[in-house]
């Protein structure tokens, strides 16, 4: 992925990792479109920055995604990079049926959302030079947090989907997976100040340095997430599972 001169669409751009990526990519000389449900959060992200645009997108609505894909291509024909970043994370008690609504919402947002938006834009991206798709998964794709089972499962599924997408689009669209560790954001209550989580600025600094490598790695893995990514192949899965699920 080239570091500058792109037109980049970032979902979930109203907060957290999405907002931070939007700012860094804009500062690097890219046009950036941030998309999400809340117009006010998106407007806060773009501020008065030239070259940044906000577009409302309901990632849970299949029809809205299809219409959005047509609109964003019409309004931004130079679009060549998609960052599927939008996601939700909810705790679930699997001992009864009460978790099903949260599980279904998580699947729709975290997995079907990226699949639907990719489907809507892949035809356009395949015809652009230097096209790329970045799917934001998680370290929990490799070692689950048992209190958020469907979140972890959707990220594992997104990892697998990304592997297949990369192979099918090889030579036409570059496909990259960004797998964050536990980062201080507002994804869950209290997470933005939680001890032991990687500060957002530190995560983005390391992430942007990895993206700047040429060729860009197929997986963007900051040092903190490495032990989770490698746990199973190194025979440390059970130990990693205990560590991830220690009471915080």
C-alpha cells in the first residue's frame, strides 16, 4: 500500500482507532473519508481539515451499505483504499438465551458489515491503481476473550475471510489485515484508561511505521499482539488463553 496520494475510506472513523488512523493518513498526504453512524462524531473527526470528508453509514443495514457504496464511488471516484474498521464489542453470558441479541448485532456489524461493504466496492477498487483493502481484526481472533465470545469469533472469521480475499484478489487489490492488541479506546466502558492496555498514540505510531514498510506486510502486527498471533503455532495457546482471561 503506498503511503501517500491515496483516497481512503475508513469505517468507524468517528472514534478510537478509526479516528486516529484517519488523522495520521490525512497528515501523510492522503484524502480521507470517514464513515459511521453518528454525524456529530464524524464531524468532530474531520474538524476543519481540508481533504477530509464525513459520510453517514449504517453498517447494520444491508440496503444502506449498497446505496452508500454507489454514492461514495460517485462522489469520490479516486477512492482506492477501503479500511473496514467499524466494530462493536459486547459481553455475553452463554448460559442462557439472553445474549442472542448482542451476538446477532455483533455478527452483523463486525463480519457482515465488512463483507457487504467489500462486495459493494470491490468492482470499483479492482479498476484502480494502487488499490488496497485493510480489514481490522483483533488479537482476540487468535486467542479469545471468553467474556466476549461472539466478538472474538467474528474477528477470527474476519481473519479467515481476509486470507481468502487476499488470494482471490491477488494481483488486482492488495489485501492487508490489521490486528490490534488491547488498546486504550472507548470500544468498551473504561477501556480508554485501563492499565495494561496499549495507549492509542503508541499503537498508531507503531502501526503507521509498519504500514510504511515496502512491500507492506500482509498482516500489520504491533509487538504487543505478537504473542497472541503466534500462541497456537508456538504451542502456547493454553497459557495465552489464561493470560488473556485473567481478571482485570
